[in-house]
């Protein structure tokens, strides 16, 4: 049920009091882990989460109060390297994790002491995640994992990985998977960088060879991996496409900066069309966020992600058009493996190159359209002839 106006007002007052106490008793310019740990303890990490889990059990839109106030007083804020843990790992733990897993992992996840990554995609199973072939075989109180994952963002700096793997090849592909939290720095994990068009290697491929995972690191039941994976994927799409930035910020703000310096005849109409689309997407994301809970988001996350991917590419295409011949002068393609929270690179030439990945990462635009068609419009799903076959009997190339 929607939160009443009076309840929101009362909760807003309480949140502001907690923020006042946090800033008064913990130096915003001091140690990052200490300050963000105190923020977590105060319930100001994710206010929609339960008390004791970094939250206050309050309406999700009240997180804006926290973020706006803390953005103004401290640089100890989540970065690109925390996106996967904050946007996907935390909701998975709160929804499916045990009490012990939540107690041990949520706080260092929030502070950034532990970076998380996601190990779903494989060379032979990208958009069809349920077709994955990495195997986990039980050996007493441990699982032995072998396989290969690909496009694993920030795996090279991650402490923990969200691993989806096959545990029963005789079951249909959606029902034979199990979800684990794995130690990325343990034996049997080989991480190799993948060089992108920008020269950077924020993506990786990961080889798992006789990697052992304690059963205590299993998330939910054996064979329940697909349900947990859906929680991850739907939250991923919200994290990528559902961010709520102030008006005229983000990609459209960067385009405005370029346009002010390099406006051309007739470019105003094209700019206003993109600005209108960006503002409509921003307002839609606000509405979706207000309905969000700590569990699995609905298809609005896929809608936001689809719009974000298409719009981002159009925005930076226009930015490079405005640059004219200067757009060809981006020449720093040197191979770089980012090792820390990088500064935001506002070079529109680099941003144009990086935006090419937006329609692939986090689920392709084609998959997002399928989700919208089936879950929003009620259209019949595409034929799935292998849905009920045992995974071992599904033909593979």
C-alpha cells in the first residue's frame, strides 16, 4: 500500500535527525570505511531495507533525502566499482540470504571494503542465461566448480562473486541451477582482462578450475538458482537504467555542455527532442522507484534499462556530431585495467565508444523488449521448445 503523506513527513523528520547525528559524530572527511559503516549502522544505507540490515523499513523514495544531504557534505559515496554490490548483491542477500550471510556481508558490501561481481554469462550462454554449462558437484560440505564465465565486470578487484551454476544436468535448464557466493581470491579462480573499444578492461573472463565453495555460501536451496538469478537480473536492470539523477545531469547534462560550446544551425530542435526524452525517462524512473521494495522489481526495471541504452547512444552520437572533425581525435586507446574508483570521464568521444555496450550489458535490448511484450503488454511468449527438456538433452552448438 502507498505510504501516507503524514507517515512520510514523520519518517523524513526522523531521517534528517539520523543524518544530523551521523555528520556530527563521524567526520565526513575522515576514514571512508568508518563513516560509511556508521551510515549503515544508522539504517541510512538503504532505508527501504529492514532495521539492522542497513535500513529503517521506510519508503524507498526517502533514500533521496539521505543521498542529497550526504552528497553535499562528503565524498564517501558509492562509486562505479560498488554498482554491482549495491544494486544487485544487497537485494539478493536481503531477499534470499540467511541471517548469517546478511550479518557477515551486507555492511562491508555497503562500505566498499568488499567489491562484488556477477558471474552469469558464459561464452555459450549470454542472453540465454539458463543455458549455462558451468558445473558444481557436491563433495561433502563443499561444492567443486568448473567452468568459464565472461563479461564479468570488475572481477579483477572483487572479493565476492555471485555465481550461477548447474548442479543437476538431468533437470530442465531453469530448474537445475544453484546460486552461490564465491570467494574471487580463492584457489581455482583465474581472471583474465577483456580489452574494450576504449582501451579499458573493466570486463573480464573468469575460468573456474576445481574451485571449492563451502555449502554455507549457497544462496537459497539447491536447484533454486533461477529464482535467485531473477532477483539479481531485475535489480541489475534497475541499477543500470533506473538511476534517478537531478534534472539536466548525467548524459543529457554532458550533451548540454557540448551544445553550449559548439551549437550549430538546426541543432536546437534535435537537442530539445533528446532532452524531452531524457526528462520523461527520469520522471518515469522516479515513479518506478517509489513503488520499489527490497525484493524483486517488476518489469519497470527492464523498461528503464531499454530506454537508457537507446537514449544514451543517441545522446553521445549527437555530441560527437557537434564536435565535428574533433570527434576523431580521441587517441588514448592505451590498455588500462582500472584498479580503483575512477574519476568520471566526461570526454564525449570516450563516452560515445563506451555507450556501445549499453544495449548489451545487463540484458540485451532484444531481451528487454521480450520482457515488456510478455509481462506488460500480455503478448504470447516466443516458442521455447527446450523449456521442459532435461538440460543434458538440449542441443548445443
